[in-house]
């Protein structure tokens, strides 16, 4: 019999185990062919942005407290830029006018970042030449006079130089060639705008607008941000292309790309009568390449406009400039690497940055996930929008990040740490999980609210959390702490036991364990719980926040089976396991002193027969645990708090199945029963005898002292005994509640 049971148990275990694997990888049941490998483009983007070691030096200067306080003495309002790249010797000639407002009284000198490779020819404003002191990448400009807080000023820097040599891939401004034709292109994020132009090179100070004039040879085309408002031929073999943007822009998004582009224009129709141009600049030799995926852009813009808000730069344009090296979301003019990044997921990703990164920009690089995590999640949102929810889950599955490290970047000393794949993939998972926690309707409302609240400005992780909490009316601190500042992910095991209940439905006993050994040791997460019925499934949720946790779900319909998080809304490992034996009653009923008590421990699983024993601790005096039933009962006059541990063992297989639980109970105050001096639940002559025995013969005190003070004189003495006898035998006045303390 025993053998047969064991074999059955093993068989059941094996069958269920195979089901459990199906649940773990449920999204793989429908094999989805995206036509590309999701996540590969972000891996490439991250690798390229993370490549520079040279930028580390620049950053260290930025983070010096004196540098930061110096650079924040003014707010930039406008950049007016003239650039003339010289391909013959890879030199950039520039003239940059900065309009700004003083942030403090008595400002007479300002700091601008500019790499030492750049040589300052002169600095001036309307009053004449200004003294410019350029050393170690820091350019100090003495203003023409003292400016007070709130006062506006401007100055112009004329400079030239060879950008510092780039490493591995690309850094700052790079002169290369394609098909024998020269090209110059930039990548400024995070610390490299200063490598080729003088600016307040921090993400948190956006200029309100910008003008960029690019002087190039005839036959060459220079692209930048905003609208091309003029293209003037100078008649000397050069022409000036003038780009203007009247939207706020941060320095790392201001761009320059020059080569022999050909262009074609597509349109995003945002109303029946209005459209916005999408201008694509491509290398002539790539113009007809069928692999270029730019045609997806209008559809992608409308997807994100529907999800979040209208394309944020609608009065100007969107566009792409094909480049040699990388993909980058330069505002209204995304750069795409022609080798492998003119692909759909990259185009969608860089476009999404125009909401998350360009409209709302991370305040500092510690919060880069607000750019890259969001941009990456938008790839999945795009495929969900056009193909359905199974594409969302399939996409997310491909970009699971299961390694250590925090999403919040504590060390921003190098691009490598800022632009690790964690910022992209796990950052995307943080948003995805948040959506799972608060639900679609709240999530997308909150995203719209976030876009509105921080439009054309900057935000921190705390700002985003605050919006999510305000809109959801939930305290989400646990979530942001564990997923932004904690590492790794939970590893769940779950098991369940279902039985019929009296209402024709099911009582489901669910047990969830977290078995990971990484920190945080305990993840707090709501877990979607799918209850399979004859008619389909009902989706509910449990909140899991302990290493081991029991749940009892009572339904009015019959439930056949259960699956936790089958769609993978959580970054986790998860497996079903056999439900062995669990004490499912987590708390005992509250007892009261001098009142009959009875409650039962409830056990599920195993063979169904259990033995109970008090393992440790102390129950109230007078209570008894019945070994065969788990019933705890008794009558106790003991006061205080009690903690005791009970073990339940399977009656048939005690060595295989057992569980322990520690209960804590506190004796509540008794109900008033004046006159019951001996607390035997009756008021009679025995109470008078008990009282006399206590007063005169050193007998035990009344268990509930004030019950014996029947005449209410705040003392227990012979008068109380006389009072009781008078009541019991002669119909005297009834006992009253005493006041003995
Ligand atoms: Zn990105």
C-alpha cells in the first residue's frame, strides 16, 4: 500500500512537473517570429554608448562640487551655433552664442565646458571682446559687467580644433568616410558635447530653443535639429544650411551630421488636415536598399501618440540621418547606423526617446533608465500595439535581465556603467512590472500625467515614482526600492491544494516560497493568479511579501487548477511543486481571560491525517492541544502574551511531511462577571468562601481581582464576603464591578 501510494505520488509529481514547465515558459508555447532577434539592437546601442573611456575624465571634472556649483550659476535659454567642418584636416570651426539668465547676484564670470583640444580664438558680446580663460577643459568667460539674479546676458565663443581622438567606436565628433565620401557625425551623450563645442554640458539645463547653421561645400548636406529654414548658396562653392528649433533641448541632443546625403520625405498625418514631415537623409549608395525600415515611422509615431501624448515636436519634424557608427535619438533628427541599425526596433526605440529622453529627460545620469528603460519598453509596446499582447510578452521574454547590479546607476563615472544593458533591459522590465502592478488603465494614465508634468523638462526616479503613486493612489515605495535599488529577482516555488466547498465552489490552499539566496532576500510583489475553471479562467492576484506564505482563496465556482504569473509580468524564476503538507491557519482566534476558548489548527496536504504537538513555547495555563485533531481549547485565567510553536506531522508519513507554525496570542480582558471571585463561571457561596480563604488563610488571590470587590469599595475584605452571602441567600443587592487595581 505504501509503495503504491509513493509511486502514485511520484507519478503525480512528474505529471505536474511537466505542467509546471509549460507554465514557466507559457509565452514560448506560441513561437513568435519577429523577423529579428528582440534585444539585439539595444545590446548594440548600449555597447556603442558605453564604449568610451575618454569620457570618464570629462565626467570627473563635472562631478567636482565646485564645478557643479560654478556651472549652475546661470540657466541657458538659447544656443545660436555656426559650424563649419573641414574634412581636409578633420577640424571643426565654430561660433557658439549662449544666451543665459543669472541664477545669482553679482555674477561676473561664467563657466563653460570645452575640451582642451578646442582652441578659443575669441570671446565677445555686444560690448566688445571678453576675457576667456581656457584650461583643462574648463572655459571661464569674464562677462562685460556684473549681472544680478534674473538678469539676462549673452556671449559668443569663436573656436576651432581637432576633436579628441575617439576610442573603440566613437566619441564626440568623428570624421570618417562612407563609400569614399567623407562624413562627420557626433555622439555627445553623456559627456562629449564639450569635446567639440562649448556649452553647459549637463542634461538638466535645457535651452528653450536653438539655431544651428552648418557651412558645407556644394554637394554636401548638413543636418541638425528642428526645421531647415534656409539653405543659402554663397556662390563660392559653399552653402549654409540653417536649422531652427523652438522646442527646449538639452546639450547632448544637439547634433551635426554632414555628408553627401540624399533625402526623401514621408508624412505623419496627425489630423485629417494636418501632417508633419518625416525627413530621411540617407547615403546615396543605400537609398534603394530594401532593408531600411524607415517606412515604419509614421505608424510608430501614431502608436506612441495614442499611448502617451501627441508627438512632442509636432510643429517641426521628425527625421533620420544615416551615419557610420551608431544610433542616437538626437532631437527631431535621429542618427541611424547604416550597417545594422536602420532596423525597425532601433527606429522605434529612438523615436520613443522623443517622449522619454527628449520631452522628459533624465535629470542626471543616475536616472538613465528613465530614458533607456522606457525607450526599450516602447519597442515591446509597439509590437503589442500592432500585433497583440502575446507579442508584448514574447518580446519581454527575450530581454530578461537576470544578473546583478542596480537599475539606478550609483556609479556614473563612465559611460560603461551608465549604458550597461541593465539600463535598457532591466529598466524596461521595471516599467513592465509596474504596469502589471497598477494595471493598464492606471499605468497609461500615469505615463500621460508624467509626460505632462515634466514636458520639455527633466525628471528623477523619485519624480516618476511620485506620479505613479499619485495616479494609482498606492504606496509603491516597496516596488521602487527593490527593483531600482535592489539587485536580481525573485525565484518562486508554488504549490496548491484544491477542495470543494459547501457553496459548490472551491477552497484553494496556495503556498508560495521565495528560494533565491540573493539580496533582497524577500521581494514584495502582487502576483497574478490564474484560476482555471471549466469555462475558462479567472484572473486574480495575491500579494506576496514573505519567504514562505499561505493563501486561502474561496470561490463560488469550481476551480480545476491554478497558475501563478503565467504571462510573466514579473522578472523571476518560477516553478510549480508538489503541495506537501502545510498548516494553513496563520493566526489563532483571540482569547479572553476566564472565558472558554476553542480553535483548530488547519492542515492541508499529505495523506490527510495529521498529528499535532506543541514543539516549544508555552500556551496559556489550562489550554490543551488535542494531538489527533489540532483542536486547542481550555479555560484560562492567566493574563499576558503567549508564543508557542506547533508541529503538524503527517500521520502516515511523518518523516516526509510536516510543518511548523508559531502562534502568538494575547489574552484579552475578561467580560465583566462581578461576584465570581474564584472565576469558575458561577456566582455562589463558593465565591464568598474563596474570598474569606484568600483574606484570612493565605489562599490564592481572585484570578480577576475586581470581580471579588463586589461592594465596590476598592478593597477585597470580609465586607465583600458578607455582601455576597447576603446576595446569594437573602436576595440582597447584586454584586457590582469593583475597582481593585
Ligand atoms: Zn536609447
